[in-house]
């Protein structure tokens, strides 16, 4: 069954998506927007409540964690393999995200979403004033990737430190991060036709919030 995009756009009229790169401030922004506008915050991996529905045949990338030999395999993949996995996950997770958002709209509140839904899909289900792209400089998204109190990132850090050669493992993982945050990826975001904001050290969070609110016409 296919639901036409105009129907999705209509029921998503109170949903605001933020996509972009690591360390750009997406999670902070959706949280602050939800708090200020009495809305619903859909943070990173908010679709996890539906992960029990996936299977290896239909969602091979989302199923990878359950099929890999161990976590050392996870961090030892080549940058190309890691990049393809990230892209595959974004397409597979998009369906879970959309289903979950359909469940949430009945609450009749504004919904603010930290998402990895592919750009071409966002164009089909939303519009310009409901999507913002937040980017960080590549050096920041790679070199400062582990500089946050994030349980998932602390776990990956620990796995890297358990490798036979932690330095080599870290170098490889940073190459993976560099590929998914490559100049080509940045250009795709910048050329997407959506509103784009690049993180700077001098811009205060309150100022960034005001910019995004203005774009969302809140």
C-alpha cells in the first residue's frame, strides 16, 4: 500500500524536521523548541520503539547490530562499508520514523524531530518552512565526535579502546566519520534547497534558536 505524499504533508503540518551533520546542535535545538512551544521532542533514534518490527530480509542495515560477529567488527569496517551502512540505515529507518510520527500527530501538538530521513524523502513529505539543515564544520563533526556525554558514543569509545591496536582503530573510525561528513555530503545538504545553518563557535544557542524559529514561522 502506498499513501500519497499530499496526504502525508497534510497530516505532518505541525511537524518540524531538523537534519544535518554530527555536532551541529540538532538534538539541543529540537529539545529547546519542544520546551518553548509546548511540543513533542523526537530526539535521536526516536523510532527505536518500532525496532522490534524489523527483520533481516527487509531491513538488513538496521539488523546489522544483531547479525555482526562482535563490536570489533563494527568499528573495523572500511569507510566505504560504514558509509553504505549509514545510508542504508537512513532509508530503512525513514519508514519507522514516518510510522511513529503518524502515531504522534493525534496528540495535536507541534512535533520537533531530529532526523536522518533522506533529503529526497523530506521533500516528498514536508516543505521548506518545516525543514532545517544544521551543519558543523567537518573538523568539528569528526574531531569532537566523542566530546559529548552520550551513552552510545561512550560505548563506541570503549570498544575502540578494547581493540588490539586502539590507535589504529581510532584512526579508522575517524576515517569513517570523515567519509559520512565529507565535503560531498555537505554540498548535498547545501544544494538541497532547504534552509541551512552552519554552526559557529561565536553564535549563542539562544541566537540559533531564534534563527530556526523564524525559519519555521513559529
